[in-house]
C-alpha cells in the first residue's frame, strides 16, 4: 500500500460510511485526500480523522450532481494537492419505498446523484488523468448493480446504470491503450449512517439486509482495487458473491424469494420516526456529524474471509492445489497398502 504515499486521492461521499472509511484508510497510507460531500459537519469530522490517521485532508462541500461545481472542486484539488492520481466515486442518495410511492422528482434526484454524479466525477477525473497520462478511477458499486431488490428501485436502477457505463468506458480505454484504469467494487450490506437519514416511506425503521459488514471492510476492498485496477471488478463479502452467483443461475427464483422476504428483511421491528433526518435534497450532516458507522455495530462483521481470498488468489489456488496433491498422494499410498 506504499502505492498511495504522497498520492492525491479524491473520494466523493466522504462525510460518512464507505466514503469516509475509505478516505481515512488512504490517509493512513500517507495520501493527500480530497473529501467531497455536501454536509459541512460531516466533512469537518472526516477531515480531522484523515489527518489524525497520518494523511493530508482537503474538505470541499459540493453536490456531485452539479457538474460545474464538481469540476471547479477538481481544479481546486489539483491547485492545492497536485495532479489527481485516484478518483473514487461513492456519493449517493436513495429512497426506501415501493416504486408506486416514489415521486417523479425524487426518482430524478436519486438518479442525478447516484448515477450522474458518478458519470460527472468520471468525466472530470478522466479529462485530467489523460493530460497527465496516468490515473485510476474506482466506482463503488453494490451487489444491487446486478440484482434488484424491492423497496430500492431508484438506487438499484442507478447501480445497474453505473455498471453499464463503466463497462463501456473500460472497453474504450482498452481500445485506446490508455494508461488510465477503471475498476468497480461491488459491496454487500454495510453499516453506514444512510439508514438514519435516507428518505423512507416504510412503516418501520430501515436496515441493511443481513449479513452486515463494517465500512472498514468495504474500504479495504476499495484500496486494494485502487492499487490493482487491472481487474475489472471486485466483490466484497460472501453475501455479494453468493447473491451474484445465484442471480446468474436462477434469477427467477430470486425474484420470488425477494417478493416473500425482501420487505421484512429491510426493516427493523421498531416503527420509523417520522421526524428522522432526510438527506435527499439537503445534507443531513450539515450541522451534525453522524460519523463513519451506522446504528448496527453490534450486528456487523469487521472481517471478510471472502475478501481476503479475493485479494490472494495465488495463495488460495496454491493451497487448493497442494490439498489436491496431498489427497492424491494419500489415496495412492492407501491403495498401495491395501493392494488395490
């Protein structure tokens, strides 16, 4: 991870959750980190943690759905921190509700932030990286980029769209022989503050679908992808791997399963507070810092064996090969003893 020392990193959605954990992790490796988000209090808290981890922080309040403002932020970053080496798109917003209960302007807002925010960030980063003849763009995705679930149609639609545009861009970069790389990291359910501030019309409090992982697990996946962007995609968490494989084999079966289980699994037993913060139009963390984690620490895993295995393919394959050879040798010796 010395790859990141003294590099200039941009992280959108950096005031909380995966974005904040990622920014802190980059700071821990000696990077200069530009933190982009809307909420002033959340940004200030994140910047303090990045600097406390050993990095350099530049916090800029910006709405990623505003191309001109985002472009101006990128210019400021290069003036103050230097040419951008890595750009990580994380920022999003969402609505928890059945499709029929989402208003057109709400759907558009989710799409503007959660999809076009990635497109704009990628355009801006790519334009600058091409001039410097280097750079990496990391798209933070989700298992929901492949598998839609009920109550999150706007978010799922945005993640599917990111998947498609990123694949197109990757093909174009390969065609051009560009030194700029792009990769995507598909995430599981993560313990982030979004469940305390997302616009919700559910009767009960929203929750991520278990199993739940801590944001630091997701951040490790992002950093590895940023250091190894040659791979087109990374999966974080056994649940992500299981979901994507099952959806590839039996999507219709998953449709029926989620129709039965998908509503209850995304809600806690407690009734939703009608006065809870909503960050769709305005930042919920403007005056209050929600931190990196959400409300599910007691139920969240801090490690993922699947992630380790994904990052150590060679070791896993070598161990598997050694096991097979060992079993073969043991079987041969056993047959020799028995005369068979």
